[in-house]
């Protein structure tokens, strides 16, 4: 069953059309990746899903049309979006950043309880809960961005270029956490990546975007062997 489905989604920034009829589906419990060069429409696709850009077409999440809902309303339905660049609050502590992610909780007590639960799953940041977030390493900041998203207990996690600017070990550590949550908790993930090898490794299905259109999709294991993907994204 598709947890998320896009049908003929178009999006624009002013007069510039960024998406030209994108259709895709993410099954419950899947990790799905979106590949594409700069300007292909990957980030815009995530923004269209989470209500952050003007769009037309149909977006259905958990059986509900969400095309006209605000980002806040979509988040309350169980979707969390980790944007490119992480967008943590560098002047605040790690703990304060987590509390911001828990703002939809019914009470401050409940928010603190949820933050404590999540931080225990991230040893990389647990010992730094009182540290200013801007002083963390890039990998630690990305883990914080992920933890902040998870305190809302989402059913769907959107990740935008999480490996950008990170050392290979930090990338591996990050995706080990994401893959573990997918396996153990059934968390559904839609990830945008320029690192094609990583994206194909962590996902079960991949969509390839070019200039705002889906030009190829299929099981990630099949696309890894596809001549077009090998030549354009894997370099062999």
C-alpha cells in the first residue's frame, strides 16, 4: 500500500516551472531514493510534498489528499522533513533544538519525555545535549537534525541531501541509523541524494529526475546495473 503518492505534480517559483508532472509512490515501510543532477527538481519535489511550494496535481499521504494543506498541518499528520543544510539553530543547545522538534506535543512534559527517548538513541549527541549546536561537527549536526525530526514520531521521513559536505564515515554512520530505524521501527523514508552509490545502496526503489521530470525508475538493484545510471551517476 502506498503511504505517499504523487500524481502529475507541477510546481513553480514565480514564472519558472520546476516540476513538470512528477508522479511517484512510496510504499509503507520502504526506503525510496530520488537521484538527479543539480536543478533536476529533487528538492522541489520534497518541498511540494511537505507543502512548502506552490503546486498543482495530486499529493496523497496516508490516504488523505494534502495538496492544499499547510506545512504545519502536514507535519501533524506524521511527516517530518530534514531539509538540505540541516537548518539547526546554531546558537541554541542540542537539547533546545530537540525541544523545537517536539513543539507539536500536547504538553512540555510530554515534549521533554519524547526528546529524552530520542536522544538515548543517538550516542553521538547524547553526551552533548547542553552544547551549543553550532559547535558540533557536520556529522553531529546532521544527526541532530535527524533526531529533531524523529521526536515528532513521523511515519514518513523526508531527507534532502543528508550526505552533503560530510566525511565518508559520517555518511555511513548517518545511514546506519536511518536504515536501522527503517528495519526496526518500520519508518518509511524518501531520500534525495546526489551521491548515487549511497542512494542505491540504502533504498529499495529509485526515481531519477531530469529537468523536473521522472525519466527512469525501478528497483535500486536493477538501476545500479542500468547503463544510463552507470555512465551518468556512478562513473563507470
